[in-house]
C-alpha cells in the first residue's frame, strides 16, 4: 500500500468512527466540514430527515469575490461566519460539530471559531 493510499484509508477510518458518535437531529443538527486543498465546504445537516438545512463554501458568491486564496484560514473563517449567519436565519442556534476525520487545527479550527463568534453554539 502506498503512502497516499494509507493516509486516505486512515482518514476514512477516523471519519467513520466520528460519524457513529455525531448524529444531527432537528433540535441539534450536525455541522459537517469538508476541507480540500483549495476550498472549504460546510453544511448544517438534519440526519434524521436526511436534509441539508444550510450550506456555505469558499465558492459561495459572498465569499468568492472577497478572498484572494480560498485555501487558507482567512477564507475558512469567512465560510464559518457566513454559515452561522445563514443558520441563524433558518432558526438554528445549536449544532454538533463534525470535523470530517480531520484534526481540529488550522482551517477547520478557524471555521469553527468563526461560527462560534457569529452565534452558533457547539
């Protein structure tokens, strides 16, 4: 097994382990974060009904024009703030955080901190 395949397999294992414990309900939906090399994506999901309530990413119109690079902590923080604003409009104030198997560090942490600052409660 190559090094890249091993990294991917361990990421998938961590993600599966987290998803067994973190379940979004109507009262407290799941804030799911996906980090690629160039972009950040986040969505608030009700797992009981299988419905995405709100979403935001670095490809959103509000953020795309503001940021020079979409793969850094500043862009991730803007995604977190935008997601929190959209969630508050939809009536969601409490969420459970799903980091998607990634470390709570860097861009993932920046997104979470910005969402907390904008009013979401984890």
